[in-house]
C-alpha cells in the first residue's frame, strides 16, 4: 500500500507483511546463516571426519560424510544458506570432490570478514581484497602443482585412495582404487591436440547388497537387472545380434476411446485372431532383422513372449531407458522406436551371459567403449555411501588424467598458500591488504579442522606446519593417523589441483556475494519455505528471522 506523504511522516511503500533488514543487521544475518551451514559440515572433513545421519520428512535415512549430500538432504529454507549450498553443488559438478573444503573455507572467509567489518572496514574493500587474494591463490596453486604423467598408475592410485580415505570406501580402498583406475582408462580417449578426454558417461555404476565391498567388480560392458520374459527362452547368447527396442511388442491401442458391441462369439474370435496376427507380425519383423536378443524398454505381450521363445530369441522387457542408451554404446546398436522400419543395420553385436545367482544379464561388446562398475556392500546404507565415495574418486581420477596437475594433501597446499598470500599482502596497498591477510588465515582452517577431527591439538599442528613451510618444505602436511607433520606427497596423500582451484574460487565468490548484500527485503517471512512455522518473526533486531530460517537445520 502507499499513502500520500504528509508533513514529517514517511511514505510507506512496502506491504504490512514484508520484512526488511538493513546495513549491519543484514550483514550479521547473512554471515550467521552462511556460517551455520559451513559449521554443520566441518566435522566431516578429512580421514577422521565423522558421519551425519539425515532423516527426511518421509523417514528415509541417509548416513554420509559427503558434504554436498549432507547439504542437499538437510531441510534448509534460509535464502543466504542456500547460496552457500550452491558452492557445494558447483564444486561437485566441476571437480567432483572437495565440497566440504569449499563450504568450510567460505564460512571462515565470512567469519574473518565480520571481524574486519567490526573494525569499520567497508565491505567493498573486503570484497576487492578477497577477489585479489583468490586470483593470486589460483596462480600460486598452478605454480605449486606438479605436472604428472597421466599413465603413472601409482600416482593415480594415490589420488583415488586420498579421495576415498575417511569415507565408506576406506576399508577396501586399495582394491577399489584399482577398479577405478581401470574404469577411467577404458573411457579415456586422446583428442586431436593430444590431450586426454575422460567421458564418464560411458561408465555405469550398479550396486548389489548382501556382499562385501571386496567382491566389487569391473565389467567391460553393461548390466541388465532383469529376467527373461519366458521360461523357455535361452538365457545366454554368444556373438549375438542384439536389438534395442523402445516400442511395445503389444497390440496397438486406438488413440481414442472406442466401444465395440459384440453380438455373437464369431465376432469375438475375429478380434482375438486379429490381435494374434498383429503380434505374430511384430515378432516376424524382429526375426527378419536377424536379432538373437531383444532388450525392450516397453512391455511385451504374453502371446508375443510365447512366439519369441518359439523362435529361440532371448527377450527382456521394461528395461530402463538409461540402460538401453548405455547398451547402444556397448554393443554399437541404434535404439529402435519403430519396429516396422527396423533392419539388420540397427542391431548391435556382443555376448550376453546370465548370472543366475544375482539374476543379472552381462552384456559385453567387441570394442565396448562402455564399462560397468559393480559395487557390492552388506546393506543398502553401506552401498549408498560406497557409491558416493566411488563417484568422488572417479571424478578426481578423471580430473587428474585430463588436467595432469596434482598437489600434496593433508593441509600442505593450504598452509603454503597462506604463507605466500601473506607475502603478497605486503605488496597490496590500502585496506585491501587486511582482507588478503584474512583470506590467508581462512585457508588455514583446513589443517586446523583436519587436526580437530583427528583428536589432535589444532594450534600445535598449525604451528608445526608453518615452521616446516617457513623452512621451505612446500609439501609438509599433516598425517592424521600418526599426528606427525611429514611430506604428504611422498606419503601418497595427493589431490588434484583443479579441485583445489575450484574450491578456493567458489568459496571466495560466495563470500563476496554474501558481503555485497546490505539490505534484505522479504515479501513475508525471511524464509524460502512459505509454509513454515511462525517462530521466525520479524528480524527487526537483526537476527529474529534466523530462528525460523534455519529452524529446519539446527
């Protein structure tokens, strides 16, 4: 609503239900929300990180220490908090791992920015300083990173094992690392420029429960978790012609509702005969293509099943669309949508074998570009966490193979970056210098939290790490298992440089986005969940809305 402006009375241009938080209160509100998100995942960082149990509104349980999974599963309805969750999602999409690191650094940047704001340093100066520090950090990472031979399996194994350490994959990490390296090598091709291109689309992951992770396996081809549609069908086919069909082998239904009145039994028999003829024709069309095996995405009529079995054709129905698309790469087939136009050219070639114990079909092609990683675990929760850990490891190995740069882990890179950024800060004039120093302090959160989560003294650890780096040991990091400072690169704690660059950049940009806001205007409750509870109230005092906004999370 609006009112005519009277003498000495302000004009009201906002609705009565709206909320507004300005200046210092807005910054406090935003920084507190962002820090709450960051602190919720800090305890999961590193090999000794703890897990979170997340129970959704339907009662489904997820047990994980994967940063992005935790943040996506949590019931967060605060707009600022959701900006920080985007950091984790971007990190996951771009680098595959390092989500907890990125979010934790973003939270620490905002905490240190709050101290600078308390000293009357304008957010604009802090934003500029953070941006300068972020750009410098990327250059330093590139300088520190080691170029590696992407055929060096030992190094790739270290990268995979570092990613999996502390996750559900840790018990069998050596064996799983071998499978991951083999899988990535099979979907890697060299482009015209001589660079490696890893296409993880051609890598499928299937899971099984009731077994140990040590029984996981890598298959050159695909897996179809289905049974043959008829008992009299063959269950295996060697050097088979394979038809992938996205069309039902059923009687065609009319597009409009029709009602047929049958007056004598002969008419009914005619209808049945016509349906039988239609199904026979469809099966004959399949036989004419020369197919030995049919994987159908849609349904197969009972009578059609009988005819297919009679022809000695193995058929599977209701296969997943994603499985068909994957098999098209494995056996070199086209997915047929119109059976009438199918020909021998659409068929693929490969071997189909049956694992009766697990009730799976293994489909292998001659020059299969697609591979399947079959992950085993004792229970559903174990398998789910195993899959998340393997996904991250696959991504970081793929990044290493395509990017070819690695860094020492265990907090070594963060301490070295912090040291170099403090030197760089001396050359920065104005108040931005303090922001660059604050950025350097924020990076040291990583070794501090690694030590905390391992039950070590974080201050003593940081002092020892700084001393080692001051002596020129660039690769000095924390071994959380012994509590010692050592050369982590030599110890096999290796991280991809691209993931670290992305984490630093994402954290800095998210922190700057939050710091730039000086006014929050909400049409209603300061929450993105408009159906939430009423406890939020007006954040007139600066933090009133936090109760409701973060209520689903704390």
